[in-house]
C-alpha cells in the first residue's frame, strides 16, 4: 500500500489528502445536520424554529467565505483547512453538554462554528485543485473538480444516513461523541501530512482585494446564490419534515432516503464532464450554464403541480426529487468548474472564496424561506408546494442571470 502511494506524484498525493480531509469533514457535517433536524423535530420544534437553528450556520458561512479566501491567500490553504477541521471539533464538543443546556441559542452558536468550519474547508479544498494542475490543463481541471465535488456530496449523503442511524443507535450525545473522535484522528493526520504554504499568494493581497472580481465571477456568483437558494428552499427543512410528518416516515427512512439521494446526486456530479460533452472535446461555458439551468427550472414546478393535482404524494416527491437531483448535480458541477477556471492562479482562494460566499448566501436564503414558507402555507402538501413554486421562480432568475456569462471557458480575474 505504501509502495503504491509512494509511486504517485506529490500533486496527486496532496490531492488525495485534500479530498480525504474534505470527505471526513463532509461526513460529520451531513450527519450533524440530520441529527439536529430529526432530534429537534422529535422534541416538538416547529419548522421555523428548526430553520433558525441553522441561521448562524449560514450567516457565518457567508462571512467566512468572504474573508476566508483572503486569509487563505495570506497564510496558505493548508492552515485554513486545518483550522476548519479544528473548529468542527469544537462545534461537536459544544453539543456534548447536558440536554438541559441544549437551548436554541447554544445550538445556534455551535452551528455558527460549524458553518465557519465547513466553508473554510470547502474553500481550501476547491482552491487547492487549481494549484495542483498545470495552468493549461482545463480538461483535467474539470475532471478533478467534478470528482471532488461529486465524491463530497456522496459523503454528505452518507452523513445523512449516518446521522439517522447514530441517532437511533446511540442517541444524540453518543452520536456526536462518535463523530468527534473520528474527526479528531483526521485532524491530527492532516496537521502532519498536508503540504505547508499550499495556496499562499506570492504577493500578499490587501483586504480590499476580496471585492476585486471580474464581471464573469460576479455574474456566476449571483447565479450560484439563486441556484442554491432554489434547492434549499424546499430541501433543508420542508422536505425532511414533510417526509416525517405527512408521509409518516421514521428516522431510518428519512435519513436513509435523503442519504441515497445525495449519494446518487454526487455520483451524477462525477459524470458531469461526460454529460456536458467533454468526451467530444467540448468544455462548458456560459451557454452550457443557461441550458442546464433552464432544464432544472421545470422540475420543481412539475412536482408542485403533481401534488396540487392529487397524485400520490410519496411517488410524486420521490420521482420528482430523483429527477431534480440528477439535473441539479450537473448544474452544480458545471458551476464549480467554471469558478475554478475563471479564478486567477495567484491568490486563487480570493476568487473561490467570494464565489462560495454567494453560495452560502443562497443557502441562507433557502434555509430561512424553507422553514417560513412551509409553516406559513400550513405545512404538509400545501407547505411543500409553496416552497417548490418559490424554487421554480429562483431558478428562472438563475437562467436570466446566466445569459450574461461569457461564451468561453476561461476568463481569469487576475493575471497568472
């Protein structure tokens, strides 16, 4: 095993290490999200209250991405990734307090740290890929980004399943402790093995550089914000509560189904280069983003119409969710490639961090709307329909904004 590993180039070994860190973090992050949703729903929290538990998670994700890219360019992506892993350990530790201390404010604070940790880790992993490949290797860049993004989401899906299983097997505190101990080993390994000064800019960026973006990156960031708002407006709170409350699914069924969905979603992401024409020598551009976003826009509207027409709710949601997941996966992978392609090599984390700030803004918007709309519309089928119609409207805006993306593959914002 060691001999085979030693034959790999240093770049590939670092890529595998970065990916492994990202996988481990994402596994605990997905499990923690499912734990919080199911545990506090079981305690009688309303959908809006559950959404508020993630409020700081998303708010601090926005802030972290905005400042994290600048920080990564100054101190190196290895340090920002390891800081992210450490903060997740602290967040998990905060949830090990006695049940009487698990107030809304305390859980929101723990989620705030988890949000900072998640986006430091994501920004570091996505930025590192740009630096581990030659400047002219656009085809390989698309493939590596797709593999990282897809495998990450597969691990997130496994985390959803793990969260449901651990909650039933070990209870809330036992599940959190098991995840903390596993992630601790990953963090210690990363401190020793991850290359130092990875991603540190040659010219120290000034703080104002976090806002210095190309037109292409600004447009792509706006499209990303709306894309993820459209997903989370029905996926984060409304869907799990609908499955548990309206369809009567238990923790195993809810966690298991969402896990399989996200795993499948991740598998499709890894195939995005093939689906968008890379095999035929084509790389995606702004026109590709418009076409795939337009295809996605139809799906939440069709699911909402199916529920309104009185079709079997379980069958309608399951089939609709599978179709939505497949098309959304290609959209997400395509966007992830475009931002890494558009970003400059020196200080790449500045561009990637700004873009994922918009991504976090979309998640924040979607999370709040998910809980609020679902509750306002009466929960159940009518609540989910309201969330789906808003999802379709956000996707239509994504299509319109994407029309201004450049019709070419790369458009760096900073000189290499």
